[in-house]
C-alpha cells in the first residue's frame, strides 16, 4: 500500500510536468524554439531535444527496452548547444518528444508498485544490496526534477506581456 502511494505520487508528478511542457509547446512556435532562453544561453530547440533524449535513455536505464533514437543522444546530451550545426528540425524534435513520452507512459503503466523499487541497470546487484535507494523510482524522481528545471528555462521563451 505504501509503495503504491509513493509510486502514484511520483508518477503524478512526472505526468504533471509532461503536461506542462506539452501545453507550453502548444504556445511556442518553431521559430521561438530557436531562440536562446537568455542571452548566451541554450536555445529552446536544444533544451527540448535534450529532455527528449534523456527521457529516451530512461528506457534502457529502467530495463524497459531499447532507446528509440540513439542518434539524438550526441547532439542533445553529449554535446553542448550550438556545437552541432545540423540539428533535427523543430517538427522532428517535437515528434521525438511525443514518441518517447508515449513509449514511457506505456511502459510505466505496465509496472507494478514493487517494480519501481527494483534496481535500475546502471547499478550492479552487489551495489544495489548496499544501496537499495538506487532503484527505478529514484531515476523517475531525479528525471522529474530535471524536467521541471528545464521547463523553467523553456518558459522564458514566451514573449513577456507588457505591464499595464
């Protein structure tokens, strides 16, 4: 019962942030995604691609399957923004975001509460015995925080409203 409560709380937080980013993306044009969130900082397209690639990497990390598009990992995770000249289009990155999160939602729905407390693939069985907090749920929680952080940056792409 406690595990179900904890996993439901964590999944509700995850889903809430996915919906917030989806809503924001519905307000932003492709052109706005190519803007920097602040002078000299990351562009929205990079941040969205970064989030999608990190979410994609969760599939093998959680033992839920293979990554859907490993080609996105280098330009959006391994390299900083503006180092890779030919990024995928905004439409492609938006589609990747949707596809990865749909696959995660499907996989998450198939997990039982106890499954979230199993080790993830980056920790050995021996280390997991010593550190049982290194489980799937901890990955979900850390990635939810990561998503919330970048949502705050992406929100800066919205045009500011003139003050009355």
